[in-house]
C-alpha cells in the first residue's frame, strides 16, 4: 500500500514538474513574440539578459547534469543552485546595466562576482546543451587571455586579469550578450516557433505526401522522396541531426525495403537532411547569425545560397539515382493505390503553402525575417481556420504547443550562442583573431588556394561533433577573418565556413547526422558516415568554386551567372558519376576518375575548363554507350 502511494506521489510530482516546464517554455516563447511584434518595448541589453536567464533556467531544468545522475538528489540540488545563480546574477545585471552604460563603463565589485557566476553558468549550459566539446573549446579560448604571456612566437601576448575579462565579457554586448545571443533572442526563436507551428499543424505529413507523389514511379523513388522530404523539413528544422531523427524513421525503412543496403539508406538520409539547412527561404539558424555578423539583409544571404542549395539537392538526386542503377533497383509503384485526389491534398496543404508564400513575399518586399515570420504564422493560422473550419481546443493546443516546443528548441542554440560570445569577446580583446588570420596567411604563403585548403581542414575539425549553429559561430569568429584578410569578400568568406560547418555533421570520424541515421538504419555508424561523406563529395569542392567563381553565388554578370547554372549542374552530375562509378552500367576506374576530373573542371567556372570538362565527359559517355552496345550484341 505504501509503495503504491509513493508511486502515485512520484507520478504527481513528475506531472507537476512537466507542467511547470511547459508553462516556463510557453512564457519564454510568448515573451519573445511580444518583443519582436512590438507589444513589449525593451532595450537590447536587458532583452538579451532576460533571454539568457530564462533560456538557461529552462535548459538546466530539462537537461540533467549527466545521464548517470538523472533523477538523483545531487542532480536536483545542483540544478536548483544553477537556476538560482543564473536568475540572481541576471537580476543584478538588469539592475546595473544603466548605471554602467551611463557612467562610461564604471563598475563595482558586485559586477565582477555576478559576471563570474554568469561565465560559469555559460560553460555549464554549453556542456549540458551542446556537449563537452563546445565547452572545452570556449574554455581554451578564454584561458588564452591568461596564458598568452607564456606562449611562444605569434601567440605571445600581454595577458589580461580575470577581473578585466569577466567585466568585458558580461557587462556589454561584446561577450556573452553579443550578436549571437541577440540573433537567438530575435530571429531564431521566432523561426523555431514558426517551424514548431508548421509541425503541429501537419506540415510534415503534407510534405511527405507531396514528395511521394512527385517521385512515384521513378527509379529509386523512395530515396528521391527522402531527399525531397528531408530538404523540405530541413528548411523548417534547421538541424541536420534533428531532421534525421524526424524524417529518417519514415524514409530509411522505405529505402531499405526498396533494395538499398542499411548503410546506404542511412547515408542518403543524412546527406539530404544536411542539405535542408542550406535551402532558402528558411535556412538553418546559422544563416540568420551570418546575416547579422556580416551586416547584410537576410535576403542577400538567401540569394547567395540558392544555387549552392539547388546544386546540393540535385547532387543528392544524381547520387541516389546512379546508386539505384548500379544496384539494379527498379522503378517502384509503392503508394500508387492512394485514392486521395491531388486537389484535396493541395487544399489541405494550403495553410503551409500560404505561410511560405507570405514569408518569401514579405522578405523580398523588405520586411525583416522575424516580422515576415510573424505574418507567416498569422497566415498559417488564419488559412487553417478557413480550410478546416474548426476553432476548438485542439486548434488552441496546437498554437500553445507550437510556442512551447519552439521555445524549447532555442535553448540549446542560446547556449551555443553565449559560448560563442566568450570566444568572440576573447578574440577581440586579446587580438588572437588577427593572429590566427596571420598564421593561416603565413602558412599559405599568401596563396589563396592553400589558405582555403587550411581553412577547410580547420573548419571541418572545429565543426566535428558540434551542431551547425555552434560550428558556424566558432568558424565565423576564428577562421572567416583570415579569408577576408586575403581579399575574399566578407559574405563569401562566411558562406565558405558556413558550408563546411553544415557538412561537418556528415564528416567522419565525428558525424552527428550520420550517427543518428545509422542508429535508425541499424547499420554501422562509421560506415554510414564514410558513405555519406562520399555521397556528398561535391559539397567539399563547391565552396572553393564559390570563391574563384562569384557567379556560383549569383554575384557575377548575367552571362556569367547563366553559364554558372548550366556548367555547375553538369559538373555535379559528372562528379556523381565518378563517386558512384556508374552511368548506364558500372564504369572501370579510369572512366570514374575521368568523370570526377570533368566535374571539377565544369564546377570551376571558365570557358577553357568548361570545354575540357565537356570533352572528358563526352569520352565517358561514349565509352559507356559502347559498353552497353557490346553487351546488347553479346546477349
């Protein structure tokens, strides 16, 4: 009897805690919607302080100290202490920010102690929310301020006191309350709520049905629908690993059933989900941060991303098609018995079509992304009422659930943004950023191609094991300035590292998206990772082409841009032939190499390289036709 009572009591306590977390998350989301819509007028720094306080408190409540300590008394006590420290230190900063600002930066001892608490809280939030890797990277950069007097060569510096660093990083917008947290508290949280709203109202089911209808009857239909579906969902989720978790449970079993090996199905899903972060209009969270750091409208980031995104998307289509040809997978008719008319499907999907239409139109019209997303949400809700003709509790719960889920989705991003603020602030005050740029410039001898190669290696290594947003934040502050110093345009330099930050999620030995896909597919995760990296090989080459051929990012003239579209799509097709080793039938190694070289020539824009690429690919095509003709005659 006592056991039953205890169990019932525990269940009630868990339900109460869960309800409190839901209320807290809903409050966080509602607060930011009120701020960005202008209902609440608040200054920049207080808004960021409140965001960090609320987001971190929610993060500590949801994420345990460690899995082994989850549910223990220590976990509960430590979590409560962290939440109390976060709220107390944040309250102190809220009460002091005006005095510090109006006095020209004069501080008192309490500011140092509150700031020290906040820095400790940020490190712990990064560890819990993202992982030990990001926390350690932030700690290493923070430690440089104290260790620099003892370091040799170009890394030697004068050093700074703990008090100076703490005050600098916590009392202004140059540290943890910098641009990254500001973007998280405006752009990103609104878009995570928008994405959660779409999900709650059934966008996933609509996108999946449309994807299946478009690819039905094609060879590798399941894989192609997975690519399309994952790309559409990836535009909303902004997380490669999260996208795999959502879409992979549907697409991977279908691909396996069609004839793909488990590691191939997992790799296709990982690659497609990664590409979703590159696809406008709603790219990953890092794209909004990029726009703010570079200082350009988000529409310009979209314009820069559109051709590379389509190339990534088309490359995945080529890969899955050629793999199906090589594996002997025939056209599938799965799903052909669906009886719902297409008109009915489109009518029920009108809320999502209207939402994306409003979002794109308003951003092209000049509205800020978060204002456009607010109106897109309004379009979603109003058109849904027209289509479904139901204003009931389920409708209300979808709205509140979307706000709650969206707010929860931003808390780990906020932890990454605050940690990135520590890195950016340290780079700024110590001058380490310019030293890293000097190191890359010196190591490359001023040769841009070699500098880009070093940047690529650095970007992939720093991005391993990190979500795209965290990876980009580090790369934008540490690596991108080196490229700018070598004469690469600012937006191109940031897009270069952003791209590698995205594909780091499918780059072994630490490939988060591939790990998730491997778990769903029941395949060896390392095999999935290496297969995904091979399938996405074009993506490792494309960023170099962006730098040397501005037309690939639509920054050339009309003729150059038109030529870029034609040759780049031909190039990725040729690279796909080289990677898979198949055209109409499997190719011998020399022809595979020739196809790969042809693809590289076509991607690197230029009349001579294009002619060489066309010539090489013509040889591959003719040899493939000859082999097919010989096989037919022999049969």
